[in-house]
């Protein structure tokens, strides 16, 4: 059976789904694996989910998370698992978003690699749309702030009690951002090349790779010294998006930045 959790917490609603053989099993899975951190599992014999009158296979459930934040849920037994998890702000105020500096290996202004989902949401505002990926090997969460052209990518970290931590950020031309002291968009491929030559050592410039993808109609420029990838439209040579992430040491350990 597949179970959908539709919950309200801190002024937003969100949904997550799990496959389990029983309501008790899915409650255990949700408390152990949810990206929304519902907190420790209570005694289900004393406080089980309550069937909703007039609805079949729908239960109500309430509790507090590890930070004592109240959440209210409906749990629905369903036949399909959607690919997308939606969060819709209910009482959200749009953030006053201005141009922000991209800092390679560190983050995006006050947004730092290694932040949790809750910390990132407190920085950028309520999450509106996110996608949970689980290939059986690792779990990741893609959070989109489409209105301002920002995409965040979180990965589950076993060394951090299964917490989802921010690994990489992607911005497009809708995002007001700066890089290396000036506006990033709009720029052509030649202008980005000039910018890199002004700020990088020759050995770092020698470690830049360019690849053309005819199917995607784009050119990709990987700048390993910055941990950044630049994407250009194949026909116009205009920069369309940039992605960068946390840097790693020689032992493949993430170099999480320290707060300022």
C-alpha cells in the first residue's frame, strides 16, 4: 500500500509519500525518513492516527517535531506515488530578494552549503515546490524557487543522522546575482571567459573543460577550481544558467563552510 502524508507546519502545507504494508509501518517510516523531520515516533498504542469520519482510508494525525513545532496531518492510502512533492505557502510573505553574491565553495550570500532544509527555508522563504528522489542508493531533494530562478539540491547525509544538507545551487537568468564582483547575467561565453581569465591562475584555467550537447542545444563549461558549471545556449552563446556546489578534499570529504 502507498500512503500520502498531507501536512501543515509553520504556515505551509506539504506532502510526502511512502510505500508500506500497514499504517503502523508507514508511521515508523515517516518518522525515520521524512525530509520534514517530524520528530521521534510516539507510542502508537496510546496516540494512533484517527480515522476521518465519512472518508475511507484517511486518518488524522497531529504532533510536534524535534523543535516543538506543531504539525497537523492527513494520511491517505493511495494507489500511486507522484514524483513531485508540493509545498504551498499559506501565510507566506514574499522575500525582498535583491542581488546576491555567488561565493564558490561556500554558497549564495547568506545561504551556505551544509544548511538543512529548514535553515534554507528560513533564509529564502517558504518552499513552494520540491521533488524528492530515491533511487534505492541515495535520497536527494530538489527545491525550486522558480520566481527568482533559484534551485537548491539537498542530499541525505548518513554521518549527520540522515539529515538532508545543501550540496549545490543552480541559478538562471531570472536570478539577480553577482559573481567575482559584478552582475552574472547577461553574459556571453566570451565575456565569461574574459572574467575567468581576470580572476583565475593559469593552472586553474588549464583545468577547464568545455562540452557541446547537441541534444540539449547547449555548451557546458566546467571550471573545477571554482566547483562551477556554466551553461550557454548553443545558438546564441548566451549564458543561461550556472551551478556550483560544496568543494571536496582529496579523500572525497565535503569541505563544509563555516558561518561568518
